[in-house]
C-alpha cells in the first residue's frame, strides 16, 4: 500500500506542494489530476524518493521513503514525463542497463525484454539507437524500462502525453492488463477521458493542495457538474487565488 | 561491485559512441608528443642555420694584434665606419668594437688602452656573442699584461691572485630538462584534463539530457553510481596518460638531442616512476571534475568551470619550471604541485625517495576522496 500524508515542498519562496495526501492499494488505479504547475510532478517525485519533503510522511508497504529511499525504490517502476533515455544507446541497451541496475539476471532480462517488446510492439525499434525516436517510441521504451523488474507499484507521469491514437491504445491496454494482474498504478494526467477509462480513484490537486478526492462519480457529484471535465474545470476555477470563491473562503 | 561494473560498462559504451567527444582526448597525447619533437627540432635547426657572425670593428688598423687574436678565436671581423651608436640603436648592426684613435699610441706607451664594445644590452639574442667577444678581448689583455710583467722580471701570478671557478653539479640530463621543461607539464595536463569532457558529459550531461531523474530512481546507493562513473573516467585517463608517456618517449628518442649537445637518457624505470606518480593525480582530477560537473546547474556551467580547472596544472607547472627549486618534503605533500615537481625530478634522472612518492600519493588520494564525498552528496535533483 502507498500512503502519502500531508506532504509539503518549497523551492525557495515558492511552495510547490502545500498539503497533499492520498493512498493507493494493490490492484487499484489512482489518478492525480491537476492543471499544469499544480504540484503533481513534485508530489510524484517525493513519492519516488527523488525529493525530500519539507513536511509530511510517505510510506510504501510500511517503508519510510524519506528514511529508506533505496528500499522503497525497489518496489517502484517509474515512467517520468521526459522518458529519460540514453540517446547513444539502443532501446535494448537502455533496457538492459536498467535491468542490471535492478539486479535482474541475464536470462530474466532477455525474457522480460522479449515479453515487453511483444506487448508494446517494439520489435522493430529494439536494436536502434534511441536518438531520433518519435515521442511514441520513446514512451514505449521508457514504459518497458519501468516494467522490466515487474514492480508492484507503477508511477506514471502523464504517460500518454503527445502519443498517437494507436500508441495510446497500446499503452492503455497494457496498463489495464497490469491492473488486472494486481499492479497498483498511480498516474498524473490532465486528460479526462484517459482518467475516466483507467482510474478507480481520483485526487485533484490545484495550487499544491488536494481540492477533491474520490471516485470519478463522487467528484462529479461533489461539484454538481455534468461530467468529469466540467467538474475538473470548476475545481480549478474555485481553487484559483483570484476566484471569488477562493477570496470568500479566505475571509474570516 | 556488480553495480559499479554495470555503470562502468554503460559509460564506456556511451563514451565510445561519442566520437566527437573522444577523438580530441586521443589526439591530445599525439599533439603534445609532436610539440616536444617539434621544439627540439626547431632548436637544432636554429643552431645549424645560424649565420656566421662577423664583428664590425672601427679603427681596426690601430689594433692589429687584437684582431689577430679575435681571428684566432674563430671570430670574423670587418671594417666599420659611420655612427656606431646610431646604427646599433637602429638594429642595422648587432654590435661594433670601437678602437680609439689613441689606442696604438697608448699601447706603445704601455698605458691603459681601453676599447669599447657598443651593443644594445636589452637585446637578449646578442648576449652570447657579446660575452664571447668580451671573453676573447679580456684573455688577450690578460696575456699581454702577463708578457709585460715577465719582460720586467715579475711573475704574472703576482698580479693574478686568484679567480672564481664554476663547478657545475647539474647532471647532463638535468641540463636537458631545462630545455624539455614542458614535458612534465604536458604529462600532468594530460592526466588532469584528459577526461574533462567525459566527466562533464557523465554528470552535467545526465542532468541536461534529463536522464538523471531516471537514474536516481534506481534502487542503488548514489556512491555506487558515482564510483562507476569515476572509475570509467579514471580508466580512460590512464589510457590517455599511457599514450602520452609513449608519445613523449618516442619524441625524445627521435629528436636530434645529440646535435644539441644534450644527453637525455630516460630509462623504463623513470617512466614507470612517472606513471606511478600520475595514478593518484588521475584519481584526484576525475573526482574534482565529476564533483564540479555534478554541482553545476547546466552543461554550459560545467564546461566553464572545468575549463578553469585546466589552469591549475598550468600554474603549478610554471612554478616548477621557473622556480628551479629542489623538491622538499613539504612540496611533495602538496597535491598537483608535488606531483609535478617529482615528475620533473624523475625525468631529470634524479632518484626519488619512496617516502616522498607515498606522501604525494596519500595527499592526492585524500583530496580525491574529499571531492568524491562532496560529489556523491551533489548527486541529486535540484
């Protein structure tokens, strides 16, 4: 189980994350929704042990991420928003490097590489240098890299951003299969249709804090909107520092 | 250890494919070897092609015996008329030996008969020739004075009480190293900056290429990642250092040192000593370079800072070259400066104390460990 409790993160005078809490269990898919700059990526980086929170606690299966980041990272597979591939290495070399760093044996690495290549339709690009790859190809390699060691928790930062329809469908089908097999997925996105297709639970983050949490239906009901997009738009507007609702909320 | 090996292998593969980055590193030792060879050849060529000097003499007919002595010493003379001071000042003639009109008369009367050598003391290129002329003339005066004393029944030794005699303790190889003083500087430069680009690429390049985030999410301690990268940079530096040593060996072997009157006999043991001295320096340099690159905010920042690092060996190298001091224990204990001084000693054929080598290695490795520690703590997202 992943448990994030009241985390805060400041960068100089800017507070990126104010008070964010969420939970996710095995086999569950949690979507972090929020506009650009809301604090989704910073929250995920704290969860992955890349950033140290200024306040709050993060646990993965009772492992304190701040105190034991290496132990916690063993349970995570992460797809960052930029993919982060070595461009002078081939796709296979990228996968092999990370498999070795995760401690996979040579045979297991070969097996997983073949399996993921088939699932993500990567056979043609596997032995090509990643320099010049399209966004979709880079995404596939990065996703395969995140899944090489079969992690129980998969963190994805805007996984289908800039992908064509076919690649989006392939990624979505893989994520659903992983969910069926009991993998816990946490992903950030601002694409409503993707969120409603995949997520059991949603946490909406605006201006560094949680403004709503629940199932997609709960959130639509809470805001009185007609669909998720309208609900999300209302949450973003009402949480804006310049909105009348926000000013009213701040008045004692 | 397996993790270090994994990072090491990946960095080798990545660097090997970066031809534009690797080629200058491999060319550097070749360029330094060619520079050493070129300098020695140039000096030899300068000596061979030097035109024979002819001394302009004013009123030469007044001092025929002196001219005979100059000719005997191998100096050619030619008559001169005109304004010697103006012509020397304008650089039309290098120097003029002016014999006064009264010289023959004063000489006959056995009075003090002075002559003048007119030349520009600020021009270093005429220094050796002027000294040679003055030495021949002084010897002629001395011989003449001795003859006059003998003629009067006085022993010349009565007027010649004694003189200071130079006793040169420098070995021939040490003298040669004064000319080849740039060789230790080249070697230290190679050891120190060979992998500056690679270190930048491995550290700041990860940040710029946005692969650092992915790498930091791998569940291994950051010091293993640092160690793998450091080991890769050190191994490449050692390859380049070996090439540089071989290049300098070939340059010295093939250069016309005999024609310059130099004896350079650097044995295999001397080269091995230099190699041993360069190993801790390579460890220090790559720790420093990785630390700088990890601390830098961008690839450009890192490149700027690493360029400044190249000034360090140049500064210490010039100090060693110009100071000419013998290496003390205190100097040996200073990383970089000590390495450079000891390498100069080794190539000069001086025997090095094992204690000094060990002390230098210890201080270099301690500083390398300090930079590595600081580098590991800088291995994070900002």
